[in-house]
C-alpha cells in the first residue's frame, strides 16, 4: 500500500488543525465500515 506518505501528510495537517489524527479517524471509520458492511451483507 502506497498510502504511508499520504497518511503522514494527512496526520500532520490534522494535528495542525487540532483534529483527530488519521489513525484515530481510521479506527472510527473502520468500525463504521464494519457495521455498514454487516448491515449490507444482512440486506443483500
């Protein structure tokens, strides 16, 4: 995966803005994605 430099750049921007870091946002998004995927697989 070639997102390391992007992730680092993204992290630094979020820190500068005082927002959650990419890792924090990613873990939240992953949880949401898993929930949505679970609902989606249930529906489909």
